[in-house]
């Protein structure tokens, strides 16, 4: 059950480690790959149709920027996602792979095609730019690249949707190891938030990529020594603004539709997800944040469309910053509202399956911690190792969300608490005020050990 070594990330914690990696990857994959492929293919087609070779060259320079970022930062953070997911919650990854094995395999194959097409498009651009026929072929490569990039999103969005809305239909079929013969893989794939989430991400990604293209077009044209390149700013920025005029409102409408498909209990945690528990009741602040991000995008899009030549760089930067804030908030919120689950109603954030809770409450979690030394998981009769055992329990049940004394640190959260108060809190998890916390799983003795360990964090260094 706990068949993997324990990995801890001091100070920043596991969830922050994953969040940093995941959000950077979303910035690159959505803005650089999925959305970027569509925007660049459209721009190349537009420039070629007008026989505007200066704009065609500027699009190539834009492609170079997107190519470098997606094949470096995108690739590294993509690998990082797998590494971090495997060391943070191998149980969840194992469960998802069992359900989505062939879908993920197909996604991996398509992703390889995507990378090859991007490389081929970029590396052959100059050669094919010499003739109209060559440019037409190059544009087609861009379209193929855009389609393959979108297909990877198609599959990954299905998995993300499944984690939030597994589509149980009253049958806890999700794990073939637990429920052999009762698995409906198509039911898992066609979960309620797959298509709404996919549609929302598709249009939002294209809008984000258009904003990035506006910013980089401004930079490329501003610092170019070629006057013909500098003169392409107005036409290209206006083209990208047109793309945003279409995709921003459509993306917003689809985002609202996606929101309506989310389970009510998950939607109720959106204020906490966006602003933390301390500001969860300040709805006005949440609406101000949303309005500020949306307003910044709308205003800068209007400036880009009606005054592309004189658009200040600060406006282009503000536009991109608004999208970065949007995607950062969206990813944090989407991940948070699943809590206390990692896979909704199936697996808690600490990797413990809901169906295993009754058994573990009887026999304890330490019995199944095979990578832990016996002296750290068996409480001695004199209880001399109680704190050590409690530390092991915290590593198993708490480390996914908490650190010892860093971000969301147990030491600071329980400062001033007695051991009895901590024990009572453990016994009553999640409690009315923290619905995002998983219940404690284990025996009464294990609760005592965890309480002793947490209480000891604020006693270290005391002069007796």
C-alpha cells in the first residue's frame, strides 16, 4: 500500500515544488505550444497569402522564440512534472496509468510527432521561404504541428478532468486492482468536465499565445535594424489583436460553462483556493482580482487593435502579465478545489484510497510502510520512540501539503497549542472550517504518536 520510499522537500514543501513546476509548464505548453502553434500557423498563412515577405520573416523570428522556449523550458518542466508526480504521489500516478494506459501511450506518440514537426517546420523554414510553393508547404507543416499539439491537450485534459470528476455513476470502478471486472474505461475518458475543460483551454491558450506574440513582435520590431522588419509591427499586432477579439470572449464563456460542470462542493472552495483561508470570506476582493485581470486583457486588446503601431510596450507587457496571473490562479484553483482528494472521491491528497480507510483504521498505516525502519514504525512499550514514530506518520499522511517548519509548516500552524489540543484536532479532521483537509487514517495509538511529534516541534530548544 505504501510501497515507495518517502521523499520530502524541506522549506518549500512538495505541493509548492509541484506548483512551481506545473504553472511554468502550463505557461509554456498552453501559450508556447498549443496556442502558439495555432497563432504562428495563422500568421504564416496570413503573411504568405499577402505575399508580405517582411512579415513572413518576422513570423519566422517569432517562431524561433517559441521554438527555443518550448524545446527547453517546456521540455524540462514536462519531464519535471513526471518526476515530481512520481516521487510525491506514486499511488495516484499508478492509478491513473492503470485507467489511461493506452490513452497516455497515444499521447506520448503524438507528442513525439509534435516535436518532430516543430523541428522540421523551424529547420526548413528558410529553405522553403524561397518559393511560393515552399512557403505553402511550410504553412501546412505549421498546421500539422498545431493539430498534433492540440491532440496532446485533448488527451491530457481528459485525465485532468477525470481527477476532478471521475464519473463514478455509483460504481467505484476506478482501480482494476480493487474492483476487477468493473472498470469502464470509456466512462473514465468521457467524464463530465473533459470537453468543457478542453474547449475552455483551447480558446484561452490561443488568446494567451496571441498576447505573447504581440509582446515579442513589439520587441523584435523595436530592436531590428531592418526597416522592413520594423514596419511589420502594425500589421502583425493588429492580426494578433483580431485573434484575441475572437478567442477572449469565447474562452470566457466556455470558462463559465466549465465552472458550472464542477461539483458543487468543489466550487464552494474556489474563494479559499484563490485567496487562501484568511481571505476566503472577502468575495469583493475575489471579484476585484477577476475583474482586474479581465479588464487588463480587454483594454490592452483594444489598444492593440485600434493603435497597433503606437501601442506602448508597457501595454503589451501588462497584457501578458494578466494572462500569466490568470493561468497561475486557474491552475492553483483547479488543483485546490479537488481537496481533500487527489482523485475526487477515490484517493486523498496523501495517496490513501478512500476504500482502504476502514482497514487502515483497524490495523494502522505503519504496518504497510515497507520502506520505514522497524524502530520508526513500532511504538515501544516505554514509548521512548513515540516522537520518531509520529514523524514517520507525518511523512506518510501530512507531507503532501505540509512541511515541518517551512511553507504551511506544522510548527507554525500549531504554535501555542497543547498536545491535547493537537490530539483533539487530529481526531476531528477535517472539521467544519477546513473541508480541504483529509481525515486522519490510522489507529488511536498512531494519533497519539502524531500529536506527540507535532507538539514536539514547538518544544525544541526550550530551556527546562
